[in-house]
DNA sequence: AGCGGTGTCATTTTT
DNA sequence: TGACACCGCT
C-alpha cells in the first residue's frame, strides 16, 4: 500500500520527514490525524523502522483509539504488543511508573509501584480532610480554588515552599494546604493526575538507567494537540526523546483552549526556539468546511494577537451564509434550534447536527425543546460511568482492599451502607490519625484495641474490620468478577440498592451490573484488579460519539477534534460566550475567542449562531437583558444572514409553534439518552486485548458499539435483545438445548452461546425457561436473553 | 446516627 | 436549578 496516495504535497512532506524535530502547524480540518497515522505506517513499512520504537501520544483515549484503529487499517493488521505505541500521556506514565518506578522511592519515601490513583473526587475529599485537620473552613479559601492552585503549582514543578514565598497571604494559606495534601498523598501511597506526569518526569530525570532504556527504545516520537501540552508533558517529551530529538509535534495554536488546566501555549509558539534546527510545515488546506464558514472563522481568530498566524483555504465551494438568529429569550432560542433541526432532518434524515454551547447548564433548555419535538439526541460528556456514586463506592471498596492505607477510599465507604459508624466516631478516628500521622486504617486498628471507644462504636468498627479482611481473602481466592459480586453482597451494598424502588434505584442496580460486566470482561482477558482500577481512573467516557443519533449536544470544549455537517453555536452573549470569568485579561479573552473558533470550524456545511436578548441566570425569577457577543461582530457582514424572531426567515412563528409542539410531546416519548458507557468499557478492553479490525470475530462487537447507546432497561422495553440488536441472533431457537434443562442456572455461572462465545450470567429474572438472563459476553457487551429461546448451555 | 430545613454559590474539565 | 455545607432536631 502506498501511504502517500491521496495526500497533498505538504502532507507528504510531513509523512516522509525522517530525522530531527518537526513542527506541523495543522489548521482545523487540514488532515492532521491522517498525517500522523500515515506517518506511523510509512515509518514502519517504507522506512523499515521497528514498530515498537515508535511512540505517539495524544490527550484523550478517544483520539488514541481512533489513531490505533486507523494505523491498523493502514497496516492491514491489528496492532499487537509488538506494534507502535499509541496512547495517552497519562496511560503512558502509569505504565512507566508501574513497571519501572520502583526507584522513585528514593525521592518519594514509601512510594511503591502499587500506588493508588486519586481522581478529582478523591482529591477534593483529601483537601476537605486537610481543612478539617487544620480546623479551617472554606471562608478564607474555597476548596476548588485551593485545588486548582495546587494543581497549577504542580504543573509548574513548584513546591509548597515556593508558594510560601509568595507575597499575598492567600497563597501562603494555600501553601499550607499544599504541604499537608502532599504528605497525605504519600501516606496513602497515592498519586493524583498531575503526579502521574510529574512523578514520571522526576523518575526519568533521576534514574539514568530507566531514561536510557526508554531513549533507546523510542526512536521516533509524535505528540498530538501540542498546543495543549503543559509543562510536565513538555518535559516528559524531552526526556523521552533524549539527544536524538526525533520528535514530531502536531498542533494549532488557534485551538489552544485548555490554559486554565495548565496547558502552556508557549510550548507551541516557542518550539522553534526550543529546537533551533526544527523544520516547520504548515497544513493550511482545509478539507472540512465551506469557504464561507472558513472565512468567517478565520476572520474572528485573526483578532487574536498571540498567534503564529495562518490562513486556511479550501478548494471546496462557497456554501451558504452563516446564520445569526436573535431570539427574544432563551426558551425561544432553544425552540428555534429544535425547529430548525427538525426541518433539516426532515429534508435529509441522514444529516448530522451538533449543538455547541459554552456551559453545560445550557443543555437543559435545548434538551427540553428537542424532546418536545420527539427528536432523539445524545448529550456528549457530562458524568462518566465511573464517576457515578454507586460505581465509585464499589471502586472505593476495591481500592481499599488493594491498599488499606487509602484513607480517602476508606472514608468514602466506611458507613455506606450505614453500619453505625457515624460522624462522631469518624471524627475520633480522624483526629487520632492526624495526631499520630497514621492512615485511617491504622488509626482504626489501634483505636479498636485502646478501649477509648464507646462499646457500640467499637463493635461497629470491629465488624467493619472483619468485613474488609473477609473481602481481602475473597479477592485473594476468587476470580475478579466473582469476588466483585460477592463484595456487593457482603458489604450490604446490593441490599441497600434493592431497598430503593425508585427508578433511580433501578438505574443504580443496572450500573452495578455494568460494572460486573466490565469486570467479567477484564478477567476473561487476563486483566488484574490493578488494571481494572487503572482503567476506571483514567477513562472519562466522553468518548465514542454515537453515530446512530442525528443530534449531539456538547460543550465547545468537548467538540474539539470532531466535525459535523451542521453546527449550532448557542448562547452567544457577552458574559456567557465569552464567559464573564474571562473578562479580566486579554489572554483569557483570546482563549475564549479560540474556543469560539474551534466551535465554528466544526461545521462542514452550515453554521447557525444564536443568541437571546434576555436570559434568566440560574434560578432567578426574572430575565436579564443581554448583549450580543463581540465575536459575532467580528464576522464579516457579507458572510452572514442576520435575523431575529420578528423577521424570521424560516417563517417560524414560535407562539403558534407551541401548539404543534405540545401535540408532539403527546405523540413522542422521551428519546434522549446521556452518553452511556458500556460500549466504551467494552471498547477499552477490546483495544487492550484483541484488535479492533473490520474483519474477524470482533466485527459484530464493533457494530454493536456504534449502535445507539441505550440503557439496558430501555433496550428491553423496546423489544430488542439489548443495545439495538436481537440478542439471540436469529429468531426461533432450535430445540436442541431445550430438553437439557437449565438446571443450575444462576448468576455467576458461565454459559456458552453459539454466537457470542462464553459469557458470565449477571442477573436472572424469573425462573425456569421463562427466566430472563442478563449475560456479559466479552466483546459483545451485556445481553438480555430469555433462557428458553437462546441456544445457551452452562459451562463447567 | 441520621434526617430535613435553610443559606450560599455558581465555567470550561482531555486524564 | 441544584449541589453543598451547616445546623438543629429527634
């Protein structure tokens, strides 16, 4: 296969570039991913570079997965363990630290490669605990402020002592929190997200042997979305490439939108200073948008001063003017969007639409409007599966089982479900732990035998201690999924949820089923408990766009890297977009403008931009007058069609519309779904275990993964087996298995299915032939199957 | 120990 | 609107 075919001359130049540093300034829609993937394939096939010597790093799992998939396609074979490494910064660092991090204990006493990962919830809980320890409350410094300052400091490699030197008193206070926070992380042998990068950097700096080994191995490195790298990522990159500097970075300074998270736009702006012999290639031909959209977006971003400057061009057509719509209020704005989408999709049901907004809170009104029209939509982003309370609770048990000193996890579940260990007792344990610099677990053990506790509290704590010991032996003796199932029973967690008959309770039980399913799949691929927890910590699940649903709702941030034929940008008002928080500095305003630019350039054919003359903020009772976003003024007049409700070009009379809309509500039921995560979980394990390829046994799994995601109960209600496909894969079941009664069928047994292979029974509703089984098949997800119709048999 | 009432405060969030 | 901290009652 010729990997240069179909590429323009600049893309070819980038793909065939061999040694030395290269900066690819890749404008929106200029074929960036194409260049990276073709380059990887070209290095391997045409230049005979050993595949494992190639490292490509991205920011998101989604991007990494996409790249792996495309490289595999180009190579015509799955990426095996001997293939190029395509991964995220954080995953890479976790693997590095787990495999080669032992010597970090020289720098960080008590560190072991079995460290726990603390996510944002855990970090917040830790900061709260530090406040309690100091007897502080939020009145001086808010938790979130402290956390973000700590994170920022870590990204800049600053220590608490560095912050201490700052002149302002607030920073001094934060320095104290920072110091305690760090001490407590060490005590728990835990690393937060920033640490994953930072400690990897420190290890590579400190341990020459490890560094040399990695330098030796990775001869070619590529970094995607370079404009969003932070200091640690930059240093990591330099340490990994070593003197060789065979580094290719790809980015677009105009799409740098994560400075508030530590991304340093200087990294890309100064690349040529960092690497004086760097070659620069600009990809300015856009293959995505119409000329109108491109010119409008370019005109806006040209208002930024802090940029390298480029001008995108296209050979594509002029396209329609962008539409600006002024709504009287936010409700009307939402109805306009829904109505227009309806017209578009009626004309062409194959079209795809995205509605982008600045803040998540804006989605609610738009969702309501879409629901009124009975239009299916997907909200991308928001809560991930692994962030749900019930899932996090169970994971906290798991983390505690692995590491008793993980005090944050212990705190989370010690009284969930309620087992008589209340605030007073907890305070007592915590104070004891603070006083003696112990983890909560050690404090608890000592207190139990000290006789200082009330009899009732002591008994409760003893029972808890026993419980955790029992769980530990469970995980020692049983395979992961069984141990997990037993954990849910033993802890009483399952019983607690079963007592909850609300729809939420039902949903939570289903989430735990999904968790079991994920564990079953992990186990069948030989993953350990540690792998399972790493994945849970590192995945955000804003991934996988649902190809089956025509309308996606997402923040402008989440839209980066995506494209849609039709894009709506909503809420374009001063204070909202640009956001009021950004008004203080020019730099922040420029970032808002880049975000706006990112939004505009997502559109392929049509771009609609809407704003409301008045909008109610939060729950206040009255609408406030708004001002139209300055960004709209920055678009050349001749490229837009600007109208308001009064002169509505679409002929939309929204007051009359309301009647029709109410009718529609009656006809349609709720069709929206939040981004569900089961398929993402499957994908993850798929990608780690067997390769996602268009042929082979995984094809059905892929197909299922891209089908509309739906909650299992909903899928069942809709009459299909699960996730949009008939579960039994072919109607009437032969009688072959019918006689062999399903004796012994119960949750926990493994069954064989002719199509899906072996799977684990998670749930059984009803008895005998009529029983409905929820079975997890690795690679195929959860299936709901009626026992008598399916050709399943129990495996030994 | 655990519930419910009241007051306060609101970005974005790849991992 | 809704997430939360805090407080007082049982």
